[in-house]
């Protein structure tokens, strides 16, 4: 999507909602249940936004849900676009850019990821502290867009204050919240055992096929970011069984209660 399409989409959403969300949330594979928790919700399918395709991956609902969650005005992206579907980076990052153009200043991302850190088990929730962009492309290539900068600093891509809030919430809830580095790869094939050994050597704790393009787009627009990975399976060479997307969706169903409680707690406590 080009700048004019981003602007028209932001205006359309503002007109539909008649208010500006405080925070945008993005739900990964198998985590769409959070969209159903929104009160006074308004649902807008992606296909109703000019320039946005419909979501095409199982476990991704393909709609915006706006309303109230823990008393906060939220805009939830239930489902996302992926590079492996053939979408250009301009489409993958478009929803975040639309939210930024609407005036949204905070972004909460979730994803399902494979566990590389051998201390992790399926069902672990990991808070992202850093990332590795191994997609070999990014959303900022091309002309500088309105409200963005050419060379954004990514030293603290994941907001330290927000991470501290999440840590305190998890402690209060008795939830063991892991922390680590997320490696983003293109996919859609799962990694080989040799690739997992390489990623571990590079410092990755988890691997997935999303999130990083959205974080980069958010940071260049000045948004503050918090992100969580649900470790849905152990990575190749670590897992004793073959990997499958159904395993990812099942992990999301099993973690639903813990994940929702964490997100609700964070929303309630964010300054």
C-alpha cells in the first residue's frame, strides 16, 4: 500500500470508530480468541479496507476488532499478513502504518513461535527483548513515508518500560514469563535441525515467520512496542515429533487462559 492508500484506510477506520484507539494489538496464529474478549466491539473485515487483502492462513481471522478491553480503547488486528503468502512488505506492515496514521501510539504484538532455547517447553510465553531480522528484507525500503524516519534507532525496539510492566504483571499472576530474542525467517517451511543450530549460535531463543516487519514499521513511526511469543512447539532437532501447523493452533487453545490474563493485566497496568 502506498501513502495515499494508508491515509484513506486510516480515515475510513476513524470514521467507522469515531474515536482514536489507545493501543493496537496484533494476534498471531491460534491467538485470535482475544478478539472475542473485546467489549462493545465493532468488527471490520480486512477486505473492507481498500488495498488490504483478506487473511489466508488457518488460525488468522482476517479482521479488525475495535472496542474496550480492561477499560482501554483498543484496535485488535485478528490475523496478519505474511511474506510467505507472497505479500510484499508494504502489505505486511500496512496495518501498523494505518494505526500509526490514526494516531495510535502503542503496539502490542503476539505470535506463535518455535522454541530454540532448551529451557523452553511447549506453552512457554516469551517476552521479546530483541530480534534478528533474517527475512533479508524490511518494510522501510523505498521512499520515506509520511510520519516516518529513514534511519530509526532499533536499540530499544521493545519498550523497556512496557517490558517492566509485563514482568510485574506476570509476577503478580504467578506466571513464569520467559524473556529472549526472536528470529524472524521467511518460511513457510519449518527450519532444518542445522538451521536451528545456526540460529541458536546467533543468539535466538525462538523462531517465527512474522512480527519483526511490524516492529520496524512501528518504531520508525514512533510507536512504543511490547511483544510476546507463545512457544507452540520445540524447533526441529529439539522436538521429538514432526512439526505441524495444527500443533501451533492446539498450543494456542491450551494457552488461551494464561495468555488472555497476561494481556488483560498488561492493559490494565500500562501507564
